[in-house]
């Protein structure tokens, strides 16, 4: 069992890394824990569907409207023009990606990562096979840590890997109502900015075809996630819907300053902290991070230079640093209080805000071609922050 690369984690990032490396002709092992489903709203933008060749069979719902709801129940509906936001079910989507990696030539091992050791024979990644009592080693040249937020690989191998900030996300997957109503629409995502649901993040109701994801996130200790989700279900008229499953997990909100150990490990996805602030969006960035991790690992294997592992972070941040910076500013500015959240939802009524926001979301790039619109938005931001503009 000797490989060029062992990928620890089989979520969107790890599966993408494994697939890309296998298609490049490298011997790849992928370790994943079967049966784990990450709590996730499941929204994927058109660019992800296009760039990663996601088939229609994986899209369980098509969303054409986003509804923003404020603490006073002010509602702002934003139409998604010239396209849709796709919804995936992580239970099936992640398995699809893992299957695609195996089809590309990766070898899949089902079990739990335990440790990394090094000796005169090389580097060994140890994992405990499902149902086994003891761990077994896999010998490798390189390791990609794609094992999620609070990554065991990052904590053990990468300086600063144990200091990543995060929120705890919790959701309940429910059987969706059979009929459309004012409270629930299978073609609309609801985003709830209300301190009673989340004092520092937001809540959501995201349709998944015959199911729906209802949840929230918070980084504040002591917040009762289940109680807040119950309140959200009640406000959305979903209390009596059948609960299919409940899930919770940490969601990182800031990229780590370093993604490699300078030797034989590089991080990807949540392990590297690449979840967008403000929105909490992670699937697209995880898969892009997986691509860059694969590129860096391949370069290192070819050149023999451990410094090439730094390419993963360098190229990712070159493309997405500004988006993350702007989203962090948005979260720090508008999520501080219910008064700020109220004003934020009011600001979302603005046509310029809607167009620029969704153009950036759909295509994953900041829109620079409308200077007058940016100036108008800046003026409105200042007006709301100084309370010169009414909150509603």
C-alpha cells in the first residue's frame, strides 16, 4: 500500500483533490468516513455546476428567489435573474464526488484517520478501518489534509492549524410541505437575520426538493442551537413537518495563514479555512481549494521541492482574497446587532446591491464594471451606518 498522495477526507474538497491527482496519473489513496453527512444548506452557484461538470441528477432543486428577513419580519425578495441557484443534498452529492474520484483511479479506504508517522521507510498515514479495533498504515510521499474544520491533520502538522475561528452550524432536514405558501416556497431560499435566531450569524430555510434544510449558525458559546432552530421552524410554519435527520458541525470563517508544513502536507477545503465569511458558503471554495491542492501536490511530486506546496494557498488567495475580505467586512459591519441587521435587509432592497451581489455570487468575482453603482452603494452604506437613512 504505497501511494504518491494520501488524501485525508472525502468531502467535496478531498474528493476533488483525489480525482484531479488520479487523472494526472498519480497513485492516490482517499480516506473517508462513510455515513457522515455535513450540515449544509446545499446551495451551489452556476459557476460550480459549470466548472465541475455537475450533472442535472445531482440538482435536487432550482432556486429563483432569495428572501431576506429582518428582525422585525421585514421581507425583501431578490429575484435571481438569468439563471438559478442549484441545491444539492450532501448525503448524495459527496458520495457522487467520491465515486467520480474512484472512477478516475483513486483508491478509496473507509475509516478514520488517526495519525502520521515518519521513519527511515518513509511517511505513513494511519487510519482505523471501519469496524476494526486497530489502525493500519498507508505509505505515501505527500498528504492532503481535507478533513474539515478543526482538522486533525492541520492541528498535528501545520503551524496555526489549531487556531482557526469558526461558527457552529446546526440544521434539521425535514420533509418539505406539499404545497407552496407565503411561509414556504420550494423555489425560494429564506435567509433570516434575527438575533433571536442567531446573535452573530443567520438562520436559513433552503428547499431540497421533497426535503428542506432548516438551520442556523453561531460562534457564541451558550447559544442553544436546537432551541433556535425550533423557533425558526415555528416562525416558518414548519413545526409539524417530519424531521428526517439532525446534524451539526463547525464551519470555519477565515483562511489559515499557512496551508502546508514545509515538508509533505498541504491542506484543502474547510481544513484550510476556505468558507466565505458573511454567507458561510463553502462547497464551491472547497472544490476550488481541492483543485489548487492537487496542483501544488503534483508540482511538488514532479520537482521534488517541498516549497511548491505553498502554491495551493498562493493561487487560491490570488483569485479569491478580495472576495473574502469584502465579505468579512460585511459580516463585521452588519451582523453586530439587530439594528444593523434591520438596516442590512433594508439595504438589500436596493437594485444596485441586488445586481452586484448576485453577479458576484453567480460568477465568484467582484464586479468592477459599474463604478457609479459602487459609489451609490457606498453612499447608502454610510447613510445607514450614520442612521441618516431610516432602517425600514
